[in-house]
């Protein structure tokens, strides 16, 4: 006879406070801390309660461990019934999350730098009356530097270039 086991794996780099309710609870909810790169087993739930917990957390991006190899992008939590989530799948998702978060951050930097270039042109246009499309900077560099307390820091740069003959900036590049 199979037990009702639900394994929840944390594929993120932070402690996840996994919170859930079950029908019939008089008050409150359960909270289980899941350290980064680890998993917990919920072994006190019925099959129906497990289905409700899964349905609730799937709304927030939790995926079954079987889906993890086919999934692109960031996934913080995954689950598996009856057996623990395989460590190799967790590690692969952990690394995939790094790539997804880095790519998303790069895209935000590019959009921010492009917006800064557009805002500069708009501001000058408002003050001078010159068409803002003619004022988009030919080249704009935006550098992000992480402030630290003497430890090595990270810096990233984004360059926005306007294509000759056009009025709009093109996609920026990361350095």
C-alpha cells in the first residue's frame, strides 16, 4: 500500500517558507521552511489534501519534477509524489534558474538604458522645442556598480546606440 507522500523541492537560492492550508483546519495554516537546494516531505496529508496543495501552488509556478527537464525559465519549487525529487533534476533546475534570472536582469538593464536615452531626448525636447526623435543620443553608456564594504564588487555596463539614419535607438548591448 502506498503512503500519501508529497515531496516539495526548493530549487532557488533562498529559504522558502512553504505555506499551506488543508480543508477542515479550524484555524491557521502550516508553514514549513525549505532550505535552498533541499526538499521536505509532507507525510500527514490525504490524497485529496495533496491535490489541493499542488493545485494551489501550481498557480504560483510550482511544477512537477517530471516537467522540470522540459521547462524553460525560472522555477522555484517542484514536487514529486511518493518518492523524493532526484537531486540531479534539482541541480539542473538550480542552474537553469541562474541562467533565467541572469537573462531577465540583462533584459531589464537594456530596457532601462534605452528608456534613459529616450527620457534624455524627451527632456531636452521639452526645454528646447527640438523634435525629440532627432535628440536621441548617438551613444549612451549606463554602468551599474554594486556597492560593497571592501569585498570584490560586480559592475555591468549597457550601451545604447542609435542606428545612423533612424530616429530610434536599437537594442543595447551588455558588457
